[in-house]
C-alpha cells in the first residue's frame, strides 16, 4: 500500500555572520509540520539548505580576506554554523542542499538554457536600482522613500549587460493563480502581491549579472552568472533530482505540498517562482505560506540593527524543546510576533511547568503513592469522567483540523484546553480523599488515575511534533508502550494498558524564577559576546587626501623572522615585497607573537617611510596592525591577508 507523499520545504538560508532566533522560526515550524505528517504515517521529504551565491557573499568574503567558497563553508559547516544550529534545534530534515553543490550548479545551467531556448529569456541591458542585501532589482516607482521596499536599505544605480526573463508574459496567469486559488496563504498576502506588484505592471526580470563572478556561470555566454533567485528557487526541484542524476525523487514528490517562507520573500515565491515553472512547463507547488517575523523592540531581528537573540544561549538556559514550543505556541504563524525573554519564561512557567508538568508530576506521584506505581485492574466510572473523556476522545480531530491549516498556535491551544481540563478534573475528583479508604474507593481511584494518565498520553502524542525529546521522557514516565505513541492510538481512548506501571521521573519543566533567569540570561549573553573591548579614541584631525595617497601600502610575505638580541620587544622581519630584493623591517611585537609563527604569513606594510635605526639595525617600513584594550589588557593583531595575494600587490 502506497503511503501519502508529503513534500515540505523551508527557504534555503542565506549565509551571514550571525545566526539568531529569527532564523530558526520558520525551520522549527517546518520541522513540526514534517514530524506531524510522519506521525500520521505519510512518506515525508523535508528539505532545507543554504543559498550561497551572489554579490553580497562575494563582498563579504573579500572583506574577510577569504574566498567565497571558504566564507560559505565556514558559515555552513563551521562552529555554530547552519548545520550546528539545525542540530541544536533538533531539526529532522531529510535532505540538505547547498547551491554550490555540483549537481545543483549543472542543473541550473540546464534550466537557464532551456528557458533561453524557449524564448522566455533574452539578452539586453539592465539599468535601474539594485538592493545588494536583498539581491533585488527595482524600478524607481517600486522604491519606498527612495529605498528598497523590502528591507528599507539604500539602493544603488546599476547598469550592465544582462539576460531578462519575460515575467510580464505571465502576469495574467499569476494574478489568476493568486486571486482564484488557495495557492498563496494566508489570504492577506494575496492583496499585497496583486496590488503592489502585478496591477502596477509586471516588468521583465533581470536574471543574469556581469558585475561579479560568484554565481552559477551561464555556460553559453561567459562572463554572465545566473541571477541568485533562479539559482535559489529551483533548489526545490534540483534537490529531488530534476535535471540531474544525484537523486530520483522528482516524480514521487513534485509538486511540493507547501513552501514555508518569510513574508519578505513572498514576492519571489508567489510571482517569480510560479512564472518560471510555467515557462518550464512544470507543475506548480500546491501552496506557498508566508509567515510573519519575530520582532524585537518593534523591529525585525537583524544583525545590522544589533537586535539579535542568540538561540544557543536561549537553548542552554531553557532547553531546546521549551524554545521550540514557545515559538509555535505564542505567535500565530501567519502574523508578526513580539519576542521577549519575559514572554518566553512566562510561557514555560504557565503552559509547561504549571499545566503539563504539573499534570504529569501529580498523576505519576499519586499512582506511586497509592498503588506502588502499578494500577490495579478494577475500575469504577462516574459521571464526573464523561466531560474529560469526551473532550480527549475528540481532541485529535480538532488538532488535525488546525494543523492541516498550518495553524500551529491553534492546534496547541486545543491540546492545552484538555490539559487545563485534566488539572481541574483532579480537583473535582480529589484522589487524596479517595485514597483515605482504598478498600472502599480503590476501584474509583484507579479509574481517576487511569483517566489522567490516558489524557496525558494522548496529549503527549499530539505534542510530539513540537517537543519530541521531552515527549519521549513523558512516555517513559507514563509507561506508554510504542503502540501507545502512535497517531492511531491518539484517536482511541483506552489504548494505555489498564494495569500500567508508571515511574515518577525528573520534573520535565521546572518552574523558572523570572528575575533570576533574566539576570543569568543577561550574563550569558554578555559572555557570548566576548570580553569588553576598548578602542583608541578616533582622531578629529583630517589628513589631506593627496598626502594619504602618497602612502605606499603593499602586501609582503614573511621569509624569515627572529628576535633582536638584547631587545625584549623587537622582531626582525625579512620580507618579500615583490621587488626581488629582500626588505628588512623591525617591529616591537614580540610580546604578542613568537617569530616562528609568523614565517610564511602574508602581511601588509607601508614601504615609503624613511629608514630608521633600531638597536643598530635599519628598519625600512612599518607593518600594519590593529590595537585595542580587552579587559584592561592591550591586544595587538597583525593585519594578515589571503595568501593568494602576491607580494608587492598595492593596497588602494
């Protein structure tokens, strides 16, 4: 029997220098949806990855003094990189694509060529506005107050030879798709796309660049690289094996059931993406869901704004499952949400500690205290049981209805209504009173405790997509067998063994002291940022530009380095400055470097300073370094550059 296929994607992440909790939001939601579908027995393929090409990456790599490939490798695979973060957050993706993967690059070249051959891509000249951070082209009329309408940053003039995609050709079909189907969700996004982008007139899209080289080369026209959004969007199909032989899943899983995307890239996914698929004659994804942002202090989290929240610090402080739960319990998925540490702590205390944790702890403790941990076989029902049993028996259907609409918050609300009702049921039935006469009330007490255990079990099954590790621990305390942890069992009251043996385990969600936790969090954030840095005061004296231009700054290679005798500070460098004649420079940095560790390094020096005597030796120039104070101690770092830069290269 063939299982239902379900293909879900989260946007491939665009590498930057700092990952924050906002980056995890969409991926955690996608993971919860994938786990839910697996729980239902679907054959799931969950894709995520990294979008690694573009001018911004090339520029950042140059600033860092590394190659673009080295830059993205570090962001993806390095310490606290993308892969580390997804592992931390317990993301269960089935596949991870990098747009620098060879199979993807070759597939994109074939896709670009096919659209060119069918007449939907043509050559021209681009002249207009370009937003580098968003990798987006804009017309003057689309700008908002002269700035990028997506991110609000400055745009720059751009003019270059380029290829264009006939986006205008598909305007009517795209408008019909948006207005007359449920392709784009939530519905509020449709009005924005149609009124802001389609009705003013869709212009053809620039789809190649010649002003930089870090991208997929257009193989039939050297010098052009494919526009990053073609490269990025088709990952959803190349990761299945489309136009490549790396995988063989395209026929099984395409079209995608849903793309989860942030609202800032809805335009690309709901207008440009379907138009390109139409051009290729390919089926469209069934849904695109544009979720909101996590806001901090009223604005979107952004490294450039300095308002990021470190997921590593939060996870270490409060636990991964609590963090996952908070993100999807607190904010409606289609809307923006205001993140605060206070809200996180309060959600943990109210929902997880007071409600769920209290229910589990009290029930298992009473089973242990009154029956030695194993319930007796006898039962005596009561009318007090009916409301709870009926509410729990129909919970799965109500939960499923919300999950199928991607309404995570509402699905969790249904579960916690039941948990609240179960806690009230404890007060109504008063097990501690029944326990005073076990001979007379033992059967009734056993029924009460069984109802509580069974309620907790069913809630635990439905909470598994959100808190998988914690629910495993919950099931272990309940004594729930593997068959009691399934989707089918969540729809059947009474699946738990009538004579189940429970274990009073650890408190899964301890209550958090708000003030103490906030103080600890502040300290952890400060530690994560590193030691306090003090910089030298900036000079207010201007240097004449022509004078500055006379400075001859060159790349030099260290051929030899040794300590100067009778000096505690000086190191003597023998340098290759590209002239063919060795240059000697003395530098008072022995307190910071040992001579042997500098041999072979590529440094920067100013060469046209007059020679000066130091300890009887000539120093012909000065090495460039950076100095700062760190916790009261002076730190010095020589300016080192990419070894690929030749000796003698001039800095300008």
